[in-house]
C-alpha cells in the first residue's frame, strides 16, 4: 500500500519532497516529508498537460484523502493555494470510497453516495450551482440545483473542466464546461449543476481532455465531445454533442467485449475481456502503442500486450498493469513518464523497471482475480465463475450494495476452476441497481466482480 511515482515534477506532483524530475520509479514520501506514504488504496492525478501543471491524490484505507502538487486554484483542498511537494490531508473529508482529479479541481465519492468537489469553478465544474471556486471540499448539488446529488457509484472528471457521475440505476449525470459538447446533453452550453446524459445501462465512465466515454452493460463503448483528433472513434473527426457508439477495428462494426475504459488528453484505451488492449485517437507520440504515430480514427490493438488487468491513459502516454503484477508504458517520454530511466519515446509497450518491492506476485494476482457473473445483467439469479484462476473452497462470497451494505454472504461450496460455477445465487428480492462482489479468504480479498440487477 505504498506509492511509486516518476516523470515530471515541476509542481512537486511526485510527492518526494522536491521538484526534481525522476526517470525511474521513486517512493512517495509521507506527510511532513517523514517516512513514506502508506495504507493507500487508490490514486488519481489531475492537471493540464498543455499548461505543464498537475496535482496528485491518494485515498487511504481509513477513508481520508491526501493531496500534493500544484495548488493555484485550491485543488489540494487544504484551504490555501500553496503548492505541496509531499502529501497533505484534504480538509474535513472522511468515509471516502473513490477519488478523481480534474484539470484544476478534484472530486471524491463518499460511502453515502454523495459527491464532493474543490478547486477551480470557472465553468461550473464543481457542480454547486455557481462559478465560485472553493479551496475546501463542497458538496455537489442535485439536478436543477435542488438538494444534493445522491446514489452515486462512480465519478470521473476531465482536464478541461467537465465532470461526470454514474448513478446506481445506470444513468449518467454531467456538469461543467461544455464548449465541445463534452457533457453529452445535446448542446454546447455550460452547466453549473448536474444534467442527465441521454444514455442508460452504463457500468463505467471516464473523462478525457475535452471528450467523454461510457461503458454499457453489453460491453460496448460510447463517446461524445471534442473529436478533431479522432478521439471519439466513430470514423469521423466531427464533434458530437450526444453519445455515439465507438466503432470496431477494420470491418468490425462496433467495439464490443470491453470491460474497462480510460480517457486521456486526446486518446483512449479500452481493455477487452480477452486481456487485450485497444486504443484510438491522437497518436503523435505513439501513445496508441501500435508501433506507429498515425492517429487512430478507429480502435487499433496495442502491440504485444496480453493478460492485462487494468489500463490508464495519460496526457501523451499510456499505461497497463498485467495480471503478473508488471507495469507497461508507451508514448510520450520527454519528462520520463515511461519510467524506463530514459527520455526516449516508445510507440510499443515497454516494461517499467524498479517496481520490485512486491513480495509474492501470486498474492497480488489473487487479490486482483476477476469474478465472472452469468447472466449479467440478471433478474437477481446468477452464478459466479473464477476467471483464469481457482477460488478456494470454503472462502466466502460477499455481495454489497452501492452504499457499502452487505446484502449476501455464503461460503463457496467447492473449489472453482476456470470452468466451474458456484451454484445459483438468488438476489431476486434485492432492489434494482449495481452490486459489488468479493471473494474473501483468511480475511483477504482474493477476487472481485460486479453485478447489475434489472
């Protein structure tokens, strides 16, 4: 649960007590520059690649949030505008479950399904009904500026001042800057409080520079907003003010089988259920990873990358985490973003060295096991299958709703291989929405999954 960082550091965004660039991974320091930051469960970064400014966020296992880096607009949430080169705690925040960093602002999701924001608010990106910036967290208002936004299960925010929230019913809500139609509400007018996007059945969201992405429960990807650099993947370069479906590679009509999405400044990554990675959009620095620097007007497969667990798209570079615990990067590298000890640009993935502080790849692998659910969505009756690994007999299956309430718990009746199923689980009496599944063994999480009950 420690944090490693590398690359540009002009604002102290690496959190190592100085502003020196690092070409290889270094460990993020602790508060007051004492020791190292520990107990971290999630990371997020914000900033503007074109302006060369950025800040970093970390969520700890006690539900607190810590921040460091550029702070001109109060995006560190400390009540002032002083930059920090080591982590400081964000003011008055507890019970946080998710974090997101925007261009000049920051967001968190709390365990009660509410959203809080701070930083610059020139375009209404804080979602509080006005354009007044805040140096401390403030709660995002509800649609029409009435009450507060609730029942949220995921958040995302873009580099150009637009923000999103995914509700437990699969609907998406957006607010903030809308110059390119990146809010997906059919026009280009800014919104100061959440407005519903004309799309449903969504399981994941991601915001890029001036565009937005959503993943549907059927494994398709939808995009909208700025498109002059082909970042929407719809085989055109036309901006879109409402969601359009991302096309498939070659003669394939649409991109399908996607399990994860990530929007970068002007390019995107998508992880397929077979462990391959697909990319489209701007490619001047090789950030699509296909060995070229040609823009991808439709998705192309990232070269020689398989068995991937997670992906992340940056300003001009890309990253992937494999099931074996290794990290791979490609694209822009002027400031050492690729972590290979050089400033050489790469248009195909290379492995990041110096991340060997993990003892026991098997344990890491087990913690990241995917649990496949069939059917999904379902009426509430479904089965669970291990994905490529075995689930130990007598480990526990636990299911939680979006508020963190446990709604189901039962021991696995027999060892599950990649081709065997847990007997049918019945959640048909549960409310409609998204549920999170955990497999627990010896008090450790060894597998996770997601279920939609319709």
